[in-house]
C-alpha cells in the first residue's frame, strides 16, 4: 500500500529557546485537530509537518502559524 502522507520541514528565522519551543508547542496543540495534519515536531530551528496532501493545504498552515507569532523563515512563506 502506498504511503499517502507527506512530510515538510519548515525553517525558523531564529533559533528558538527551550522556553519558546514549549510556548509554541502549547499554541500548536489545537492545530493537531485540523483535518489532514498527522503530526507536528518542533525543534530549535525547524518544524516538521506530517500531513495528507489531498486534504490539507500547507500554505494555510503556514499562515496559521505566522498568525500565532511563529518565526517562520521568509523564504518558507513564498511557495
């Protein structure tokens, strides 16, 4: 059976401290309920998004995390 999920690595424009990572993890919890998101993994310089590309639009996700104050690298916003 073919895996229908995709994984995308998005970079931050700054290195997040452990405290900042925990704050964003809390802010991102509601996003895990969005249909099509499989998992999120946040590190100091990256966020990994596992999603179903058929039912989930990555561009919308990027706008959502920007609205939450996430320091997404500028070239990641332009798709």
